[in-house]
C-alpha cells in the first residue's frame, strides 16, 4: 500500500521487517506493509525523544507483542484448519461465514493501437444478494482482427454481470453459464445485423468477437465460466493452479488427443482460439467449481498477461504484495517481457472469517 | 460485506484493544499509527499497543463489520507516505455505545459498593 521511503531503512526497521516472516503468510500479506510503516513511525517518535533507553523500550514492547500475536494468529489459523478437517467449518460456512474480498483490477494497452480488453466486478452491498449470488468478476478480451473487439468485450462483461444478477436460478453455475450464453447471443445478433446490412468487405470485417472468463465467489467456492483463452489462476500456499479451460488451439487439440505432446511442444501456443462469444448463435461454455481457502488469491487475466509471465513469477508477486500493487506489478512485468497484446489482470484476495 | 443484521450486544464484552480502537475512531478517521497515538494520549500512555495487537484487532474488526477502510492518503503531520485510514461503521458505533453502557453500569455497581468516590450520593450513606 505505502510507497517505499526514499531513505534507506534503519537497522531496527530491517530487523522488524524480517521478524514479520514469523506471522502466517495471509496475515503478513494483508498487514505486513502497514505494520512496518507503523513500526517506522514509532521508531521515529522514540528516536526524536532521544536516548537508547526509549528505543530499547520500544523493542521490548514490540517483541512481547510479536511473540503473543504470532501465537494468536497461528492459533486462529489452526482453528480454521481444524474445523475444515472435521467438517465443522463446512457447516459453519453455510451459516455465518463472512467473505471479505480485497480486489484490484488493472488493464494496459500494451503495444497495441487500442485496448480491446474489458473487465467488471460486482460485490453486492446487500447481504441477502451477496448470500444468494456472491461476488462476480469478469474479464474479456475483444478479438484481435475484429474491428470492434472493444465493443464486444464491453458488451460481454456488462451483459454477463446484469444477466447473472437478474437471474433467479438457485444454482450458481447454471446461472453463470446462462449469463455467458446470453452475452454470446447478443453479440452474435449484432454481428448478424452487421453482416445483413454490409455492402462491402470492409463493413463485413466489423463483425466482432470476444473471449470471457467469469468467476463468482460465494462462501468458500469459486464458480468459473469461460470461453476462449482468458483464464483464472488460484494461488494457494505458494502453489499456482489454472482452473479455467484454455481454448487456445494447441491446448485444445492436445486435450482432445488430436495431437501428441511432442507435436504440441514443437508448435507451441498459437494466437488462435477454438471458440469465442459472437461467432455462432450458441457457444459451449466451460464451467467448473473450486474450493477456495482463507488467504487464497485469484487472478483473472487475458492472454496478454499469462502468456508472458511464468506461473512462479505470478505466485511470487501476489505472495509479496497486496492486490493493488500485485495487479500493477503483474501488468508491468508482462509489459517488460514484450507485452505485444493488451494486458488485463483482476486480482482478488479471499479472506474467510468464521 | 455480507454481514447479516446483528445485535451489538452479541459481541460484548469487547477486548480492551478493540474498545480502545473503537474509541480512537469514534471522533475521526485514523491510520494505524494515528490510532496508537490517540490511545496513548487518552490513557496517559498507560495503554500501549504493539503493531501485532493493533493489526490483529483491526483484521477481526474489519471482518466483524465494526470498522471499514476509508482509503489511502498521506498524513500531512507526518510525511508524504500514503497511509491506510480506518473509520467506524454504523454497526461499530452501536457496538461501542453498547460497550460504554455496559461499562457504565459496572461503574455504577462499583460506586454502589463503595469501591469508588461518589458512593455516598449513590448509596445514600
């Protein structure tokens, strides 16, 4: 959160920063920067008063506080883990889990003439809507080569959001899939109109398409729907998993057994996808549900990001920084690595409190 | 977010750290160090919170809906670093009021039992 001070940190501050590694990772990631900042303020105050005694008194307070609160934070983490092992947590989650989300979204034009990526998020303030429908995050990548990629991606994210929250279906995945299918239908109908009235090849190129990945977070579940190669990653305890289904050509052919792993490696990833919104009147939407845990981080992103950053680097960034800073750094790294495409990242840190 | 309507009394009694933080935020938004300074000022330096206690409490208070973040900005009195500010929610204010009433009733009992000055007037002795 805070920008680093220009002056070099004191020895005390460096030591305190190192001691923060004793805390559970989720706590450290959420409050580590602020704690260092607060320690720095306290240190500055004591130093201004003068005398080594004041500094020693500060360290005495900080160390006893550290020992106590490290134990407390681990105890609370253990309790949550124990409840999840015994099944108590699941029962509790259904009744009174509070899902807190720290979210940041960031998009960059990359080295393109325009940005055809779009994103939206909706976290209902009404507890009843939140309990029923959860929080929604959507990222879409307007199709390269289509003249109105930005229109398609914007139409997709807005339609998915509006349709999802208007739908009264109790089943989240069904509701999410219907919302994506509805977005597909709207974009396809617009394309049909364009083609119907087109009088030149140039006008026919106005037909548009987009990828999309949508995620609903509700209690301890992440519900995913995606079409194309915009994906969603979950970072849990230093491990990265990609939980959407990539419809990039090589990946899809390998999954279907149409090519061997060797052939896939030889060809590498292409910039072609096997399905998108707007191409046909119907679309095959991939849907899945995953369990998330306290402290997990989700990254929804377009291929402008995930094709340019190793998963290990993705993990390293979100483990070190809060979502706001993580989103910026992820996009900056993709740009440093060439960034030929638009780059979009939505970073969501999950906090489950019982 | 996602907090069902709850009665403030359900969270009582509060820990000293949580009540002090609620009191510190009762009249102004403050950042973490600002909360520490306010608590130290109002208690004559008797209550000193370490960063672990402060942020552990803030974390649980955020989760309970007692406080909320009110953005980041520099504190002109300190330097140009951006700091995250916290403020009371309506629910947090009601919890602080309920805890203050609870403690006030205890103080009345203490006065009645002649543990504090002013017992004569209350106890009628």
